[in-house]
C-alpha cells in the first residue's frame, strides 16, 4: 500500500486529505510544518509528498530543497500561489508537479496515481539495471546538448563533488558568478527528466557550498 505524506499548516485541509486518501487505500502521514515533514521522512518510507508552500519553521520551498538533497521522494506542491514565477520557483526547489489551490479532489487523485506509477517504474528499473546499462539509458533521455554535456561531465567524476565554477566555465562557457542561476536551471531540468523516465532524481546531489555530484547507486 503506497504511503503519502501531507505537509500543510491548514489543519482542516490535512484532515480532509487524510480522509480522502485513506478511502483510496493509501497510508497517510500528516505534518503541519516543514520540520515535521523532514522528521517523518527521515524515519519512515514515503512514496509521495504533498507539500504546501506557506508553512511555518521551514516553508515548502526550503523543505523541498532539503528533501531533494536527502531523499528520492517525489513532490507534488499544493499552493494558492499559482502565478508563473511561483511555479518556476517551486520547480527549481525540487517539485515534480504543481497543483494550485483550490483544486478538485478527482484531479489530485489522478496526479497522485500518475506519480506513483513513476515511483513503481523507478524501483523496477533501479533494481534490474547495472551501472553500464543505467548510463546508456541516461544518455538516451531527451536532454538538450548542454544538459547532456553537464550530465556526462558529472558521470566522469562519479562520486566526487564538481564545483559550480568548473561546470559554468567548462560546460556553460560562462564566466563564474555565484548569483548566476543558469546552471541551477539546467540541473533542475535534468532532474525533472530523470523523474519522468522513472529514474531517481537524487542521482544528482547538491553539495552545499560546492556544486553537484553524480551518485548512481542512491
């Protein structure tokens, strides 16, 4: 039975979602802030995180970034902030899908089923592929030229942190600037395509203060 974590400071919405999801035969955990969500994820296997943006202690964006660094749990963001800039910020933080409030329960359930199918496919593929076939599969994904060059560079340095400066200069051919988000956008796009292909998003880990690393066994 799939397990879903609902993280939202709206207690009534949490109770409603718990009732709906339980009736659909999901196991449900509830969290009312980002810290609670991270704590639950660290102690329990969770297949999907439904994550609100406006929460106390750790907001949804901060929580999503921590989840991406530490876990492979896919994230469906639920928030009233439905403008394009907010959606882009959510995807950059690590959201896999985005559903604006108020939403219909049938649409939410369809999105959940779709994302859980990917989780099942990811586990199946991850369990039956070796490293060489995995890298071959990765290179067959619909990456742009720049995305593929970035990924191949990380693969060549498997298990080691590659600095943002090195990636920006060698791959993006840009002068290094710590405030340049272009590299982060490319990495976000790569991670999203990995998830869409049923592969673990956290094969590319963020190394705080350094850059990124490729970890195929995670």
